[in-house]
C-alpha cells in the first residue's frame, strides 16, 4: 500500500535537504488552523488568515521545527474546484509564510471524500 492511497504531496521544499539529523516536525491542518475555513475555501480572494498565525508559526520555526501543512480536500472529488485551484491556493499560503520568514517543508492533501460527511 502506498501513501498515495491516503494523501498526495502538493509541495516539497527543495531547500530543506535531509542532513541525516533528526528534526522535529509540526503538522498543521490548513483549513480552520492556518486560515478561516469558509467551507471548501479554494479561491485566493477568499483566503483570510487568523490574526496570530504568522507569529505563532514563526515561533515554531525559531524552535527548530519543520512545518508541514496537511489538508483534506474532498471538494476535488465532489467537483467543486480543480486541482489547479488548490495548488494555486496552497502556493499562495507558502509564499505568504515565506514573506514572514517561514519556510514550509511540505504540503500534503487528501482528495478523498470524508465518509462522515456523506449521508
């Protein structure tokens, strides 16, 4: 069984190379943790960050953590938006964090439909 069955890698930071040393990692859910979740948020113009997200995540980086963003994107399977829309949205987040001195290590997403939401 591969990881592709569960999640797909949208972004892997080429600047963060494996050096053989163990590194601490924080996994942050994208929707509702990094930005205000407006349900299937995928348009860049709808992106609204929480007030303290940049300073909080920067503090984690300053404590030597890698930051990995994870996100369930069942809207892809439901046909609410395209993969390209999600990529653009994720890369906007990556660029915005970079402007605050935070390098995102990776972004993983799951395009699968959450069975709990299907009635």
